[in-house]
C-alpha cells in the first residue's frame, strides 16, 4: 500500500513523497464522498418530511 511505501526505509525519498501525496489525495476524496452522501441523505429526509405533510383532496 501507499502507507507501506511511505514508511519503508529502503524506499527513495522521492517515492515516499509521491506515496504521501497519494495518501492525502485518497483521504480527501473519501472525505468528500462521505460529506456529499450525508448532504444527500439530509435532503432526502427533508423531502420525505414535506411529502408526509402533503394533503391530497380527491
């Protein structure tokens, strides 16, 4: 994994920097996707609540 490469004493420093950048990028992508999912879940619950308040007359 990128973490193993970054912590390996045998690995050149340029490769360690590259692995560290990859770790940071992957972490930010995961965080972004979780935030988007949570935002979408909140919107769905809001719409469900509004639909629950809706009254239909026949």
